[in-house]
């Protein structure tokens, strides 16, 4: 698979996640994105369900908007 196609699919998966899931767990994201999300949600109020951190959809969408406008805070290895 073309590396550009792979990157596009992975980013698209991030965007579709709140539409496809009722509850977003931090473990729903690929490992390479988690550190950036953890940095973004630092200090926010979160919930725990089934022993996993739950991220609210509004908070998740704010993180997506940050990615679109400012990019990732950490190097992401797509390949």
C-alpha cells in the first residue's frame, strides 16, 4: 500500500471515531496518537468506564480541531 494512502486512512479513522463509537476510550486510538491526546487532555475532567479512560466527544473533537490547525505536538510515525 502506498504510504500516502496509509496516512490518509489513519487520519480518516481518527476523524470518524466519534461518529462510529458511542464512547471513546483512549485505547481506541493507535499508540502513536495517544501521547498527543494525553498532552491535550491534561487537566480536563475525564471519566472511567470498565477500568479505561473515557474521553468526551466534545473534548475529542477539540483535539481533532487542534490537529487540523496546529498539527501534532509529537512526532508521529505513520509508516
